[in-house]
C-alpha cells in the first residue's frame, strides 16, 4: 500500500488533479466483467476543472496513456467507459477538450458502442492508434456518482486521500452566518461524508489568496487569529491536510503542494489551530459603505477590460480597451493563469475555465492582444507579456473568453420553474419571505426573462412567456411579485424594479403568470458599420414610384400632404448587412402562421419591427425616422464552411444562421430615411437592430450603430460609423454630446 501511494502521489504531481481509476492486472474486476484479449487496458479520468466522477477519459494501451477523439462520440460510449471506471452508468459526455487537452497518443477515434459492451475494445472504432484528430477534440465523460457494487480498486482509498475536490469557508461568527457571501471563516475540505480542517502551521497569505480565488473573491486580507484560537480550543477538530504551500497563482487548492495526515488526525497539528481565511469581495458583491465607495471609484475611471456575451455573471468574451477602441484577445496560449488575472481585475475570484475558439461568441473590431502569457501575479492584464496582432495571426473565431469563480449568493434558491416539459422552461415561481408565488406577466419582456434564466443558472432567455395556462402543474396560485422591470444585467429578479408589497396586476391567476423558456446559447446580431458609411447617398425619388412605400409607412408623416403623384421625396439611402455572431440561429418571434404577405415586396414578413433608422441632432432630438416596418429574414451570404439555412422564397423558413448575414441593399424599398423635411446641419445617423428586444440575444449592448452626418441641403457626408459600445466613454462623449437614445418616438 505504501509503495502504491508513493507511485500515485508522483503521478498526481505530474497531472495536477487527476483521479486514478484502474482496471488491470492485480485489480479485482467488477462482477460480470471479462478481461479483454490482447494488451491489458487501464482507464483514468484527468483534466481540470472537474470532479471525481467526470473528466477527460484516458486509456492505457500498449504501455502508453492516450486519449479518445470526440468524433461520433455518444452517450452509449460514455456508459461503457464509466463502467470501466467503476461507475454504474454515464449521465453525459463532453467534447472539444472541455477538461483540457491531453498529451501523447489519441488511441481511439469514431468509437461506436451499443452501450452494453463489456469493454471499449469490443465497440466499433477505426483501430487502435488510427485517428485524424487533434487533442482539441479529446472526449470527456460524466459518470453517475454511484459505484458498481463490489467494484474494488486498490487505489480508490488512496485516491480519496490524495485529492482535494470541495473546499468551503465555514463562518463561525454568529452575525455572519446568515449573510451571503461568506467572506471569512475556517477553511474546510470535503472528506468522506463530512468536512475536515487544514492545519495552519506554515499557512501564509499565498495559500489564503488561492482559497479566496476559489470562493470567488479577488483578494485576501489579514484575519484575527486570536479570536479563532479561542473559538477552536473548544471544538473537536479533524485535521486532514498540513504543510500546504501555494505560490498564490494556483486556481485550485489541489494544485498546491500539501501532505495528508494518516491515522489519528484529531491529535494532529502542532500549531493547534485550523487555517482561517478572510477575503475581500469585489464591487458587485461588497455590502454597505464599501460597496458604494467601490462603485464611485469605478464610475470615476472607466475600466480597460470587460466581459461580453456571457449568460452568467463572471463569464464572457474578454474585451480590452486600447486607443479608445474596444477589441478582443486571440486565444493563442490562453490559459488559466491569464484568465485568472482577468477575473481578479474585474472583481471576481480565480478562473474556473479559460475558453478558446470564440466559445462566448465572436467579437468585432480589432484584436488587440495575442499570445498573452501572465505569471498570475499581475494586477492587470496589460502588465502581462503579449504580442501585438497582425491581420494574418488571428480571426474573431479565435476570441478568448473566461468563466470566473464568483461568490455563492444563494439566488437560485429563491426561484424555480413549474410545469415545463423540460428543465429549461416553465412558469416562474419566486420565494418572498417563506412563501412561494407567481410573477405578474404585465410588462414581462425578454429582459426580465433574461434575468430569470440567469438566476436559475439556465443560460439565456429564448422566450418571455406571458400566458402560462398550459404549464399549470403547481399548487402555487398566489401572485407575489408585480411590476418587474429589469435592465437585463441583474443577478436576481429581486434586484430589478418592482412594486414591492403593493401588488398591482391587470390580469391575475395562473393563466397570466410570467414564464420563460431558457437556452444554453443565443444569437447575437451586429450591423456591419463600414458598409453603411460606404454606401450612403441621397436620392430624390418621384412620388409616383413610392405608392408601395407609402402603404408600408416608410415615408415621413408630411408625405401624406404631398400632391400625389407629382413631386418627390428626398431619401437617405444605404445598405445594411446584419451579421449573426452568436452561438444560436436568430429566429423570428412569430411562427409562420402569423407571418404577413406583402403584395409590394412579394414575400412574407416574419417580424413587425426589426430595425429602426433615425436621424438625430447632436443633443439627441429626433428629426427624421425610417424603419423596416416588416422584415423577411434570410441568409444572403455566409462565412466559409457555413451553409445557408434560411431563405424567404416560396414561404421558406426565415432566420439568420450563425456565421451568416442578411443583406438589405440600398436600392430596395424602405431601405432609407425620408429626410425631405430635414434642414442642413450636423446630425447623427442611428440604426438599431431588434429595438424592442423581441428576440433573445446574448448581448443587446451592441445592437445600435451610430454615424456622424453632415448635410448641406444638397449632399450628405456619413463618417465615423461604429457599433454603439465599440468606443471608450470619452470617445463616445466627444462623438455625440448626449446620452444615447434607443427608442423610436419622435421628440
């Protein structure tokens, strides 16, 4: 046992937090299993971040460890592999090296199991070592956390001792116990069915920094050890770890050097005291005066880094500000150390995942940094070594993203869904005090639904449902929340504006309760700003050619008083190209049963309002407007390797595929603004896509595009076109001198 433990410990150091699970010589096999002929196979889970029952699947074949490619991978494959590892079944599997890229051989590819095989070797595959994959396609498995009865592994006991998975801070101050987040307490690690302490002998601030990072906090602070010494002298303690030594850059305690106590642990620890940690919360999670002070500091100086496109707080595509313009980071060499610098700089803990390949959607504009290589100690990402980008180096398909550790706030315990066909949909029920109740659907929009899905941990809102009679599967019948109005970034519905205790709901009862359909992915629409600038021009169009446009309400109100069919209207025309850079197709809110046939345009329109076009004065007053009152959504063009899926012709399906764009040429009806009544001067051209947030997107802040316009009565100059949030605050102020207007009401 001793030599076995030494061997496992050495391997642990090599692969950080791998769990060794073996099937092989000298190991009792599970009941009913048979040895595979040929070389003896062994299996293990590896990678980070993960738990003991999930990870990258690795197989030992021909005296060498290797991985399995995710091509054609199925749940049936995962069942067979989980049984190899001693678990009863699989609950899921992971692709694209979710648990990190392995090294060495890729032993299996195109594996196809029925699910009942005794060995993975009995399944169909391309042959051992025959693969056309890279380690970016390494497969992982998530096994059901239930062991096969009688399955014994000589290393399982040792593994449990040599692995730190769950860590918590146990608050002992009576007032703090009721408050979330817990920022100070005794550090405890999960051991068997309970929790054990860490001896604080040699414990330093670097160890505390790692623990605080895991708990979602950017920094640590000194703690009053004397108070805890008095408290713990009266406690029965069970020490598990000692001699913990972290550098401070680790993202998990299991990556630090440490030793385990063996035998009688209650008498262990010469220091006689458990490790205690106190953490500094980031601005989003600070309470009281500290919160207000930090918010003021943030408002005074604009940050040079932000996260975009993530469904949850603390995750998203990383964007940085350089030369007054926001841009992205290329994912070459992107890792947990660099991601943790980003997370801490933004007021979160260390990074849970460093994501590559535009996993949080593609950004726009410049790519400012490449091959970022942080040590992990830097205060800001700009202090890390990096390379400047060249056009050939990277594309937005390689945008880097992060998922940060955030403090546990318990918001998901105050909301639930009832009656849905899947876990992602249902009527929203919230807890107010000790009582569960429904939410009034008056004014319930995609923005409120977004917050509900975020609070539930279910991603983005696909639909905001305002009639939920068909989901009436709960005994909750009382309305407890009304007047909910969210900005869209809140972590909980309780953070949004609402009526409080004085409820006011037009339609009560379960029929008119608020509901949601959530989705793990969402679309993200962007206007191609340079094309607007390149194609803008003025046309004086005769009235006799505008009957169709007048029917469509595409002219200004004064056109009704014109001397039809004589005279003309002056139109500002331009092309618009709307890209879907998100991770889900953009589909119209209305089903085909409610699409409207337009005789003028000779096709069905699937959205009543898709885009607003406005001319504004520099102080924000609207002087002219146009709108695509109805839109037919289709894929005009797509990026390489992306196939078109939607087209308007012949009552076809409508939408915009990820990686495609819908082009509205300058010469089609209503692709204009009627500026007949506009006086010469300086203006702002504003285009807003999906202005009423009717269809869910991962990011609504990039839906507006703005340009400077100069009109002299005969010609027009359009310049400085950009997406609304592409510039720094200072540059935006210089650009417009007013706080932006995203509605369509004439002032």
